[in-house]
C-alpha cells in the first residue's frame, strides 16, 4: 500500500505545482484519489466501479467524500484528515441513486468553498457534482469577479498536472511495484514449468495466476497476453482461449499483476518444443535490441533516441520490418503511460520514471515473440526491477 508519508509528500508537491491563489482542489480521477490518499475501491468487491472524491484545502488538509458502502470498500488504510460520508444503504430502507449520495457529500462541503478560489479535475468530475458546486447559479462565478462568489478556476489543467507528477515515482510507489514484480516473476517461472505441447492457453493462465497471487500474498488482478503465436499467425494477443499449444508454436506471456492500482508488466516468449533456427535468430535480435536500449537508459535521454537504439540491431540484420510496435513505455497507475518510447516521441526520460523495454519480432513462416523488462530511471542510469528469466 501507499504510505501516509508518501501521500502527504505528494499532496505537498501538488500544492507547489498549482497557482498560490488556489485554496482548494477537488480530485475526481480514482487513480489520483488513490495517489494522494491511498483510497481506492477494492476492485474485487461489490463496490467495483464506484468511486469517492478527494477535497484538498490548504487550511484543512484532505477530506474524502463518498457514500457509506464505497468508503467501507476501501482496499487499504486511507490517509486523510477528514471524511464526509453520506448514507446510501442501511439495510432498512430503499436506496437512492448511488451517484446522488456522492453528490450529497459534495453538497456538505460546497458552502464553505464559496468565495474561495479553487479548481476541479474537470476530466473526471461528474456534471452533477459540478452543479452542486453552483456552476449554474448566480452565486457562482468561473472567473471569480467578487470575493463573495465561488471562484472555481477552469484554466488549470489539474488532471495533466497530476499525470505529470505521477512520472516521478516515490519510494512507497516503488516498493509496491516491486511486490508486483515479484509476483509477476513467480508467474513467469510457473509458465516455464508447465508449457508443453497439448496444454491450452487457458490452463497456462490459471497456473500463472495461481503462482502470481500466491507470491503476492494478497488478492490482485492478473491481465495481459496469454497467447500462442504460430508461423501462420505470428502476432496474437489478449486473454487466453481454449487453443492447445502445438509443436513449433511460440507462447508469448506478456502480463501484469495489479496490486492497489499499481502494476508490473514484463514478458518472455517460450518455445513449445525445440525452437527453429529462424526463431533463435529472431530471439537473438530481440535480445540485442534490449541490450542496446539498456545502454541508453538514463535521465535526460530522449525516448526517440532509446527507440532508435532498440531498433538498430533489427536494421543491421536486415529485419527492420519485423519490429512493428513501440520499444517500451511508462508504467505505474496506468498502462501504458508517459514516457512513450516511439520514433517521434517528444518525451525525455526523467529520474523516477518506471519504464519498460519491449523489443519484439513477428515474421510469417517463423512466428512471433516479445521480451520485456521493467526499469527505474536514475540520474546515472537505471535499476532493473523485473528479475524473470528471459530465454526461449
């Protein structure tokens, strides 16, 4: 989980990234509510899909706003100063529209926001909540013409500010992601034990999921690519099917373990039987691409340059057309997220970024494959976070 100290540090950093005249911020993206308070609705609960809002005030700290069942479905300890909890279900009465219970919580705090400059996360805030803040009343002014009116700024792109902050991971985020990495590596190791001719993609998925969750030691989500790539269909992806592996197939295991919203994402490709010479050649090129990419990973390097280095071994081998996607991407509360390692990327690596390197090769008549590691970018290079074995 995210720590109290980490959440407080991120809230302080957020205040330092917004104009000084703003006195309150209303956070609506569930990922950002978690990022700043450690609150998320447990996805493996009956409140899946519900959310709470987070009100930040310079003079009062952090307040969680939500209905009673959403708050009680918190995945972990919540690090806030106050809670405004609206009743929704009490085991006695019929329920109202659950979203309206959330709006009622907003209404409880809206009066004290009047006349004070603030900003909302417009990309995620429901229109109903905005109306509760009096956007359509005479007492409300978007521009803040009078000190007696509600001064809610729409000029600040609060969502983009938070997404930019997310790139530089704090210590509690890294520790949580390392647990995800450990779980992911356990699933990769289990796949190496069970992959054989005749086993189905779904059977492999079940074994990988079991091993990963056991290693995590807590409930979590497992998603990704659990697919066989064949010489006739070299690029396959998505959740497993009932297809049974055959001689000559390559099985791509590119999956994530998600714990408290954070995730791992790394890949290996397994030969079902003895790999062909063509498959070995492609795999060696992928490995050379990963090594070349690692040599450039460092704060201050452009992502376009990293992509160019990863792609170069393919070009040297006359196989540039078999590498058809990005060379890697950022990782954290989102997948993918900035920075993106592509030819025309304008992103620059920053210390604190967690990124992947993900060279792949897809050639009809040979098959398809992909390998991937996860890295924490530092001022002088990187720390590799994923520890699974990469080998056919």
